[in-house]
C-alpha cells in the first residue's frame, strides 16, 4: 500500500467508526426515550390509582368522623339530660336539708332558752 492509500483506509475506518458511534448513540437515545415515556405512563397510572384510593379513603374517613360526631352529640345530649335530672334531685335534697336545718335551728333555740333559763334561775 502506498501512503495515500493508508490515509484513505484510515479515513474510511474513522468514518465507519464515527458513523457506528453516531448510530448507536441514536439507538440508545431512542430506546431510553421509549423506556422513560413508558415509565412516565406507568407512574401517571399509579398516581391516578393512588388518588382514587386516597379519595375513597378520605370519603370513608369523613363518613366515620360524621357518624362519630353524631354519636358524640347523642351522648352529650344524654349526659346533659342526666345532669339536669341530677340537678333537680340535688336541689330537692338541698331544700329538704334546709327545712331540717331551719327546724333544728328552732329546736336549738328552744333548748338554749331552757338551759340558759335554768342556769340563771339557780
């Protein structure tokens, strides 16, 4: 081979090598783009599925909280009614005790007059 032929072969091999590298880079880029777009679609599907599950769980949770609130309101109403009846009962007992104390006050006053009257009369 002569020197110009060697340079020609070197140029051809370089061109083939660079062309192959360019083709491989393009194929790899297309493959990655396709794989990433598939991954993006899959992630979008998972995101939508997750949103649906969270929405359903949220609705269920709101329902549970609503029923718990209604139950608590019922219990609070029952407690208020029971407290009102206890208040009436306590007031009645207090009034009865007040009447006994008033009666006892008169008895103590009478005993005091009797005892004081006897002690001063000796």
